[in-house]
C-alpha cells in the first residue's frame, strides 16, 4: 500500500510537470516527409538525411512527429557536380550539392501553402561518390544559424495561422467534445502554441471546460468502481480509481466521503498515507498539473491512433505532388508473408489485385466499446431471422469489406493483439462489386476473463484479410473493454433505438446470500413457506411484504450517490450496477440496484419480477399470476429505508402500502411510450442468463 501511494504522489508531482513542459507550451508539429526517391541517394543516405532534418526540427524547439493541421517539412537535394581530384595518395571524389528545405501546409483538395523555404550549397569529399555525398550531409547541423533562421520564419507564420484560425479550431474541439471524442478535442486545443497569445488563453479556458464535461460523464462511474473495490477490501485498486476523479468535479463531495470512509477502515499504518493523499487533492497547483497530464495523455493517444497525419511526396522539386496517406485509424499498411513455396528464395508474395482493391473496416458495436455483461448474458441467445444475415451480432465484433470493382472471396482473421479475452477466429468472406458485406463471426470469448474485468481496459484487435497467395492486409482497431459492472441500458441499431434487456442479467436469483435472507423470514414466522404463486394473491402479497420487511430490517435504504446513467454517446447509454452482495453490504442502493435486489429475491421464491424503466428512473413490478400476460403490481423500491429507529408492525405496513401506491401513481402519471418493461422470466426464456458476480465480494 505505501509503495502504491508513493507512486501516486510522484504522479502528482512528476508526470504532471513533464506534461506541463511538453503540452503547456504546445510545441508546433512538423511532419518530416521524404520524397519517394532522390537521384543518386541510397536508402541509407535517404534515412540519414531524414534523421538530420528531424534533428534540426527538434533541436530548434519544434516537434518532428506531425500533428492535426497538416504542417510538413520536406527536402530537395540536387547534386550539381561530381569530379575526381588526383592526390598523391590516390584519387578523391568531390560533390557539390544544393539543399533546399520547404515548410508547407497540406490542404486536401487544394494547393498546399508555402510557409518558409531555405536553400544552401553543401559539399563533401570521399573515396567514392557515395562517401562524398554522405560527408556532404554532415553539414546539416541543428546549431547552424541559417537553419535556425529558416525555422524561425516558419514558426512566426504558423503562429499567425493559429491566431487567425483560433475560432475555427475551438469550434472543432467543441464539436468533438459534443460527440464525446474528448481525445480529439484535447488534441485540437493542445495544438495551439503558447506564442499565439490571444488564442492560447481562450484555449486554456476551453480545455478546462471540456475536461470538466468529461468528468461529469465519468466521475460517477469511477466513484462506483472505487466503492466496489473498497467493499472488497481491495484498497490499492480503490485508490488508483479515485485518482481519476477531479477534486473539483461534480463528484467532489462524494469523493471526499469515499476517501474519509476508507481512511476510517484502513489500519493505522496506512491511514497517514491516505490522509496525505487527501491533502494533495486540495492543492490547486497539483490539481491543475494532474488535469494537464490527463489532457496530454488523451491528446497523445488520439494522435498516435487516428489523428496524426502522414504524407507522401512525389518528385524532388519546389512544388512536388503531396498526398495524405489514406488508411483507417490505427491501421497498418498492406504486408506480405511467405506461403512457404512461392518465389525463389522464399520471397514474399505480391498482394493480389483483389486484396489491393478491397477495403477492410472493423465493426465493433457500441462505438468501439465492448461490454462483458452484454456478451456473457447473451452467451446462449439465438439471433433473430432478420439479423442472422449478419452472423452472430451478439458477438459484438465483426468486419465490413467492400470492393468497388471485383468479386471474390478472401480469408479473414480476427484476434486480440494482447492475446486476451478471446481466441483468434478465422473464416472466409465473399463479396460482389460495389456491395459492402458486414459479417459478425462467432467469437470464442474467454468468459472467466471477461467476468473479472473490474475497470475499463484498452484492447487492440487485429483484423486481417488474406488472399490465396498468402499476402495480407491488417487493420488494428483500438477498443475499450468496459467493467463487468457496467451495463448497457439502451442502444441504436439499424437506425432504431432499443432498450437493452441486459439489466435482467444482474438479477441473480442464484446468489447464495438470498437463502440466508429467506431463512431469516421463516425463523421470524413472517411466512410459513416461500411457495411463489401456490397460495394465490394473499399468499403472494404476504411473501412480497415479508421480503420488504427483511430488507428494511437490514437497513437497506435508497441513495442516489451511485448516479443514474454514467455514460452516453450517440449510439448507447450505460450504467454501473454494483453486485447484489455489495449493495446488501453497503445497505444503500440506487433505483436500479434496489429493483435488482428485490427482483433477485422474488425470482428466487418463484414469483415473476418485472423491472419498470422510465426516463431517469427504475422501479419494481411483479405479476400477480404466473403467466406472461398476468396483471402487474407496482412497488416503488426507493421508499424503503424511510423508517427510522425501531419501527412497529404498523410502521412496516404503512411503509409497504406507500411503496405500492407510489408505484401505481407513477405508472398512471407516465406516458405510455415512456415506459419499458423488462420481464425477468421472459428474459430468461430468451437465454439472458444471470451474471455471477459473487466473486467480486469479500468473504
């Protein structure tokens, strides 16, 4: 524990400072682009020239990685003369060259804009022409004042560009944030250099606003994950999760409550370290540094994935043809592998025309988010006829291929780069010209591994197309595998919004703690037996009332600190749902968790619970007869816990009746199209099975 805290405190002081240096000053990025070839230069010399240009760029305070705005630097090298000089000890070759460097901005479908240019003569000598050229390249030095002046002119004009385009860039960042592409938003904002003074101050304010917007979306989920870890006495993981919550976010009060609660739980040896962390969270300087660090990491992640642009330059002149490389986000170029019997010497086969012309696109449902709860709960589900043409869409991972001019069949492979969560799957996919084909193969998931995911984790998935000759194309998709406790509650498919029945998977009638609760009811003689529908309406009411009293006696009460929807996007909403045992141990539950507690017990005793969903709320119902069309009795579970002290039998009765009348009133007041019912028994018939989360609880 102490070692972990030392690391976390170092993150506050060290890593954030590094981010301040590298992103607070917003280094201008120039992509170093080399022509496809330069006459008389070997591949090694081309590489040497590229490295020297990168050194000139980086040693003069710029980045040579390239950014979002299309700024690039490229060379032109002309060998003007080559002559041989006779010396006493032998001949020497002398070359005279002219080096030109150009900084341009690439603009799609338009002429590129020249920002700065530079030309100088360089010369070299050696025992051969190749050696003479290599020696000439050594004259390209970062400390050369001529190179420094050239880059200073480029930098001045680029800063002016950012000032003039400040409003547009900020609007793009705001739009990206509205679409919840926060990494892209930060990448856009952090591209503004500090020297663009008037724009830079606006950017700082906007980056904080977007950061806090993301915190509003995420902090409840982090708090819930941390509380789950703390309930299981996994304080290291709880602390790492709380590190993600900004102390000035909307969750600040709950963050303080959780930290204080944990401090009261840990032993004296660890308490001082936790208290020190709490003190750090009140340091405004450290808070700002931590924000900068997070923003920089997200921006860098976007640039390393989808955002960083790369280019090709054709020709060795002042106005070459510049093209942006068009590859999918995170993709790799066409590669070849030997088929073991191809060209002489084991040469790799050339990609076929069919493979070269075929476009491969990964398809991962829910905006590249994988929900283990969705996958596990539907492990035994069957696909409807109208969806079967897409394969096993419940596997959530598929591919789309399209060839505009050719028909054929290619082999596909899908596998995790990190070799976890599922095994490699392979098959063949056929297509006709101009007709995109989308297919979701059956994925061999590692269900135990999915069930143990307690925090969102990144995963890279390799999608591969292979032709008959063994050549292949790879595309890497970067996805987020969400916590097993995160449930997708609605999603859009085929242009239509659907309510997900996955919540029914968190109803766990098989939880062993239920038997202890039911045994307690028998001992108190509140019921003679738990027999479901066998004793008619009075027997049903007696059993439900007994469950209400049992949970009331255990101190279960409604609390909204766990939040409602924790994540939204254009295509889905989701919510953290704590395990049955955690809600029971904490004695508090939000509307969803309270409904799941009751539904789990009612299902166990043979009744048919129904989860009632309406915008922003969830409560319980149960069928008064054992059939799909039986009438519903509504029960507002958030009423539980209103009783204080030592309630009498009449207090329990009145509290229970209030829950019944409140539930009925809510149904009567709601518009019909606002209500959605999840019949747990019907969901079981559709093979939506319980997720066993007992292993996440402390013994």
